[in-house]
C-alpha cells in the first residue's frame, strides 16, 4: 500500500480552532502531513492582505502542532508547482472551496499530476478574516499598528 503524503496549505495567521481542525482532520487521513505556510507575498497575492503574525512565528506555531510532520514555506498559487518541490499525493482543503472556481481549478491541476483532493469540514465559527476585522475595530481603524506594537 502506498504511503499517503498529505499537504495542507494556508496562511495560518492568527492561529485558531479552524486551523487546528483542518490539520487534525488532514492528519487522520494520511500517513505523513506537510503543512505549507503562505509567505507574506503569497498571502498578499491570494487575499490582498499581509499577515499580522510574522512568517517565522507562523512557521513555528504550525511546526509545533502534533498533527504536523513537516512545515514548508508556500510560495506558489499554482499547487502543482508546490507539488514539484515538496512531493505529496493528497491535497487537503476546506470544503468552502468545493464547487467554487478556485476549487474546480485546484481539482483539475491536481488530477493532471495524480494528486487526490480531499475536502475537509470548514469551521465557520472562527476565521482569520473575522479576527482581523475585530482587531481593526479594537485598533480604531489604524490598520493594526497599535495591535502589532502592543
């Protein structure tokens, strides 16, 4: 039986229960889990925002999660490029991607290289975007500077 090497990418900014759930569920469906942590440039290209938590700290947080076997910096929007560098045969994503244009594109790209896409339950109760908005409100709309400098 082939070893299932999983890959779960994300920004993992303002680490919360949704991130933990994704990594926990992913690890239960593979033999070895690699987490890809988006670089600031990748986050900017994907979401139009720069993470609040610096890359080195996000890497250390994710590396410390017991479900994660390895951590890499994720620089590629096209995950086939990531696959060429990292090597995995299962790609994990939240089920909020299922049936969307970006999810369909991911499935097509992964099918070409024979990587299975597995959607995992998205935790709707908490998101980094909501946390970021709350921090901005607390910061009085100053763009997070007071929060970053606290």
